């Protein structure tokens, strides 16, 4: 089931990349583009609505995550990449802190 979602997301990414300037698409490794093509759901129909701003396009959350990673890894300036990574690290640390509070190993046997 999870693979089905990613197969659809790969299809969405490939459709979206058709609307991205060629010089930006060329920054993505061929190996990655080939993987999207091989693993995509070829029976899934996805189209961008040219009348709708990109931010409001309907797409899977997995598609958004893939696009965010493509931006971070291949299109962002070094400064943007640094800021994105710092934000990701901050978010991970906050999530770990929440888990630690919820499942505090020190309190585990004190009930």
C-alpha cells in the first residue's frame, strides 16, 4: 500500500518536472529521474491545473516531500540549503524532545 502511494508520488513529480525549467531538471541526477520513471504508477492520471497557482495544486504529501528534497539538494543556494537543514534539524530535535517527554525512560518504572 505504501509503495502505491510513492508510485503515485513519483508520477506526480515527473509531471511537475515537465513544468520546471530544463536547466533545473538537469541538476537532478539521471539515476534519480530514472528511478522515478521505473517506479511510477503509469496507470495513475495526474495533471497540473495551469489556472491554479503551484502552491494550491493538488498533490500527495509524499510528492511535496520529494519536491522539498529536490529543492534542498539541487536547486537551493548554499545559504538556503544551510537554513533548510538547520530547520530540519531543529524540527527533528523538537520531535525527539516530545518523544522523550512522552516516553521518559526515567519515569518508565515509577508508576
